[in-house]
C-alpha cells in the first residue's frame, strides 16, 4: 500500500505539471495562432488594415480634375498615371477633403527619371541627352518652358 | 458554434457539468490551444470586420515583370517608399541595371534606383543593357517562412508572404534565408520587413503601389484564380521564367524576357 501512495504522488505532480504547461501556453500563445498554420491569423486582418492606401490611381484624380485628365488622355503621356509626376493623391485629399496642395516637382531631374539618355533604357523609348538637346545647353531653362507635361509632344 | 473550416484542426471539448472554475478554464484553454471553435470565431471576426468582406480563398495573387518594358525610372521605388513608409536606405522593391557583354557584366542599383540611374561607363563595352525590377517573390515554398523560429513569417491563402511584426523577434534568420535579398531588419521597428504586395491595397481591390504607378506596364499584378486575368493568361501562355529556379522556391513573381545574367 505504501508504494501505491508514491505512485499517486508522482501522478499528482505530473498532473500539476500538465496543467501548468497547458494554462501557461494559453497565456503565451496568441488567440488566433495556429488556425491556418503556425502564425497569428489576426495579423492578416491587421495587415489588410495597416494603413489607408496613399496612391489612389488616375481615375480618382479625374473625379475632380476631369479637364486635366482628358488633356492627358489625348497626349503621349496618356498611360502615365498622375501620381508618377505628382505626389500620391493621399497626401492631397483625405476623406474627400483637400488637406494640402498637390506637390509636383517641375525640375529637369523629374523628367530625366524617365527621359534622360542613359544605358539600359529600351532603344525605342524617347530619350534626351540634355546637354545636346538645345543649342547652347539648357542653362536655366527647364523642360516645362517648352513642353506641356500633360501633352509633351511639340 | 461555427463550422470549422477545411484544413483546420478541430478539437472537441465535451461539455462538462458545472465544475470548479479552474477546471472550466482548463477546458476552455485546451480548446483555444487546439485552434478550436473559440479561435475560429475570434479569427473570423478579425477578417469579417472589413467593410466588403475580403475573401482570401477567392484569390491567388501573382506578379509579372516584363524586363523589356522597364525604363528604369524608379517611379515604383518612390511609390513603394511613400505608400509603405519604408525607412531611408532600405527597399521593399528596387530596380537593378545590368550592362552585359559576352565576357563581363556590371550591375548597379544606386539607392535602389529611387533617383534614377547615372550614365555609367563600364570598363568593358556592353553589348546589351537593361533594367530588372526586383521585389519579394512571394515564393510558394519559401525558405524565409521555414526558418522563422517564432511563427512571425507566414504565407496567406491568397499567396502573400507576410511578417507579423508583433511576433517577430528580429533575429534576422529570414533575412539570411531569402535568396533574393527581399527582406531587411527595419531600423525603426527592429523587426523583419518586406514587400507585402501592398496587402492593405490588394484586399481592397487595388493594385500594389508599384504596379499602380508603372508608366510602361513593366510591372503587372493579377489573380491566378481568375480565368481571364491578363497576368494569368501571360503566365499560362507566355514563355515566363522565375529568378533562381534551381532553388525550387516556386516564386510567384514571374519574369518575361529574363536574361541569364539575372539572379
């Protein structure tokens, strides 16, 4: 009978251990962990709602600036989204209200991102060697002094 | 109680007669740990809280890059930075320039291509030069998820590889495991960060910011579960390749006109 008490004690200790582990795990492991794999499923929704989309696409711009949008559609920049040259729409409009002036960089560098003649660009793509583009060099002149960015062909 | 979904381990708790509080807690905890019905309800709420109920089982996203169309303008890199608040000097997407001859090759990506590319003279005469946009390949069999010791990196059912910043301990194993260099430890959060395919956009029916602004459609994003999706059609019918196919990571970023020099 005395041996039976030893066995009982061991079993009791084991049981307590199991309870400690199971309860401990439930505190340490997040609620949605393991539902679809070894990750926290709640994070999927957190990522989906991580931040409001900043770029809203050219069609959103056309909601207010239909005239510009139509002018753009007729020119050779028709496939260039507004937000390529202008700042993302989310910096200009929030919840339907204008919160800041739309930023735009009118510099030669901005045009050069796409059109400066460098190694690597496809041959067919229109490229400009700025230093040879106009007689006597560009000087203080910018691209926009001659070209309309919405319809750049002269 | 909601039905457990397919593939989810279901654990049954036998309803017990009123018992002391500790025991009841014990059963409840056991259910939770088994990923049981309590967790299903809690999790379903999390995704159901969205306005138009995004169903991740209805999509499987894929990315397509045509290197012949890329003009190396860096609009994508700038858009990604702005959209995702990527810290300075780190990139979730970047553009590389290759200048190649049969004997030698030269690759550069100054500041990820964010501010364009300078005219560079190489020591050899390149016979071809081109740009290659890079980003996380969102591999099906990805090493980064396999090595994560805390279950912070995972693949969603719609095919995106994401990092749970709350669980990430910043050990950097995934950064080393990624053969494409797509991850970094953020100096702000000290956790692993990477391209999410703009998960906050694609779950709202929008395209990733880099695709949205690409002026030449060199970058495209599509849904493999839509029969008529242009990206699906291109992958199904075109000659596409992936980066480092010998690693068997099954990237979901596909490339058209990929040169052998590109890794």
